[in-house]
């Protein structure tokens, strides 16, 4: 069993994607190797010296302790937050698959109490996914568009390579999970050609997956949303290739929850 570098553990309501509105216990892992222009959690980009956890479900009162967090300690924190009353445990980030052994250990120790294990990932580390997929009930992967996302390692100003091939390999591995969704965050800068290419590859790799088109929540340098007419048009085009297409904005900013 492997200890995890975590940022925080808390109980809330899933704010986005196909399971929006469900009670979810979030386990947020430290470190991310992408840089999305709209990212609202840059505090997760680096491994954390200390982690925080909520002391009662939904209280937003916190205690802190040093990393790393052993699986047994994670289970104790989760039980204090009434683990069994949740629909899902979300292993999220940052990018959890930068710590595949810790993800596998967390999934194993938190399974069997009721909630399903829900993995939220940027969808690029296929080998790491293959190590943990047997323990995951639902893979919620992003499909990043190069118009808005860079790798941390990219040279400043360099043109970003599309992520399509890496995402397609990842989705082919994710098919082994009982539930799979693919999320495309749409900004005014997202180009129709890259969206259409992504939709085509999702249709080839896993036509049964749920495709979520998420209009961006303005944040940082991204200060405008795509228009409703554009979202309608994108959903219509995607729907001609994939049966389960949903337009779902983020709801946690509306609810005012973490
Ligand atoms: S993958 Fe997630 S955590 Fe990483 S930069 Fe993008 S939005 Fe932020």
C-alpha cells in the first residue's frame, strides 16, 4: 500500500459532469503536469508539503497535517466525513495518475463502504491508468484542446501539440471501467476543427461513452463564455456521432460549494 501526496479531503456535491449533484467525497491529489488557461486550482500544480481535511461533512472547517498520507490515515479521515453516506469517492487533482500506486491504494482501502470510486483525470497517462483501472468504477476524463492547454514542460511560446492521439489511447484503456465520460471544456478560443476531431476520435474509441460539452467558467485569463447558440450547434454536431451528448456547465460556483 502506498501513501499519497494530497492537497485536501472534503465532502461536497459533485459540481460538474454526468454525476453532477451527487454527494461526493473528494480526495484531491497534489501535482499536475498540464497548464489549462482556465484552471481554477493552481494550488494543486505542485506537490504539497501539508494537506488539509474537513473536520465534518460540508462544514468547511479544516485541520492540517504533513504529507504523505497513508491509506489507513485516509480511511480514518474519510470515515470521520461519513464515507458511507456518499454516492462517490472522487480521486481528483491536480492529476491523480501522476501517483498511480497511491491511487490504487486509496481506491482499494476506500472500496466496499458504499460509494463507487470515481477517477477524475486529464486523460493522458495511459500506462498509469492501466495499473489502476481494475479498481475504478467510473473514469471521468478530460479531452484537452491545444487552443487552451499546454504541458508544463512546453517551452514558453511554443505551439502546443494536439493531445488527440494520447487521449484516444487513454480512452481505449478506460473502456474497461463500468462507467466512462469524456469532458470537453469549450471556450470562445476553442476551434471547431479541434472539437470535431476530438468528437470523431471519441466515437471511434468508445461510442458508448457519455460526452460532456462544458462551457468554460470564466477564470484567470479566460474571461468570456461561449454563446448558447454555439453550444447548441456543437451539441447537435456531436450528437450525430455519439448518442449520449450533454451540455453541462459547472454548478458548484452557482451553489457556492467547494
Ligand atoms: S489538468 Fe486540471 S489541475 Fe491541471 S491545469 Fe488543467 S484544470 Fe488545472
